[in-house]
C-alpha cells in the first residue's frame, strides 16, 4: 500500500492537485475525505484549524502550502515534534519576482503619473531616471527576497536588502540589525517587503519606518498584511511623504469594501495574488522531501518554529 498524502487547499483546483501527484508513488486524499486517519503519512496544508492535525496519529511531515508558516503557528495547530517544511518551489519564487519587478518598474518609470495623464487627456513628459540611480530596498532576503533582489540588480537597479543576518548576494548591499535597517530605509526610494511574518516583524511597516524613507518613496507589500499599519500608510500618503503603495496583502482578507485603501488614488491593490503555489512544481518539492525522509536524509527548507519561519 502506498503512503498517503492529505491535502488541505482550495479544492476548486482539486483535479489539478491530484494530477500533479499522479506520477508519484503516493496516494492523495482530500481533507474532506481522508479515510482512515491512521493511514495518513504526510499533510500538505493551508490554515488548518487548531487540533485538526492531531487527528492523524501517524503523520511524519507537515508541508506548508504557502511560503510562510504563520498560518500554522496558532495554539494547538501543530502536533509536537513533527518537522514542518516550507513551500519553496520554482513557480512560486518566479511569480513573486515577476510581481516585484512589475511594480518596481511601474513606479520607476512613472506609470501611475502617465496613467493619470491619460485619464485627464494631459500630455506630460517626465524626465527618465536611469535604473542605476534608482535605489530599491528589500525587507527580507530569504528565498523570495533574494531572487527578487538578484533580478532587480540584473536590471541595473541600486539594490540593498535587510535581513536577520548578513547575506552575500552579488550586486546587493546587505544590511542587518537595527542600525542596518535605518541605513537601508534612508536610501530606499522604492521599499519592498518580503519578510516572513513573526512577532519581530509584525507591523514593521509603520509611521516610524515610513518617516525614515526619502520623501516621495513608494512601498510594495507582497508579504503579509500583518506587516503593515494601514492607518500609518494612509497618513504617510496623505502627508505627501509617500508617493504611492502597491499592496497585495491586508490585515483583513478579503479587504473590506469600507476600507479607504480601495478609494485612495495612489494605492494599487491586488487580492493576495502576487504569487501562487503551482501544483505541478509544488509536487516536485513535496516528493523530493518525502524521498529524503524515506532515505533518512536531511529535509530541505525545514521551518525553524522558534524563529517562526
């Protein structure tokens, strides 16, 4: 009997997930029809309810279906002692880099101003700034942040990043610690947040952070809504200190229709789609770790629960 993988995800795409694992030696079961709980060996999940995973006594590995593990860190969500593997797959990484590049280039080339001119029927030319004179800062240089940073550097941007510890990424200035954060913010004309959401990074996009950016800076948040103090962002936009923001994530999702973010002319909203896990490539990542586990080898991209990512 093959080992069994239980998947809790959006099963509007259930057929796509089943097809992704069809060529592998693992039986896929859906969350709503798991069969005998004792037969479940692995779980690939998104936002399981507290206590739900404890129903499967023979679980060996828990896989996060998203890049972050904040959705697994609530009280009684994770059974003790089980390894948790983050989702690191090439399509998810590529999608996030595409999203970041799109918005950085859009702000860099003054596209919001040109779009406003089109609506007004106004022909206004804005002097172009070379990429090497545009300073982009990234909060977070993990798998997603590092890939985006390399892509921006390859386009010629002046790129810096901030992370828990020093990183060595070609063409990217590395900052860490409280002093490093201040230094990076002071130079970032476009700030991109790709941090994991932890107790230390929650609400990091706040009034103090925005005040340290150069006047006229732009903010892009494609990490988690919990990173951004939305009231502080709106205040910084209204004061003119920030020129605009691209937001893919929000404290409450879906974003409430009453939110002033919807109506602000310099806020650009997408519905948490900056990057999505793609079943075909996610299956490769999951099966690689299952094979490693069977062979007694170290798993890749293990989450550090103490660090919350």
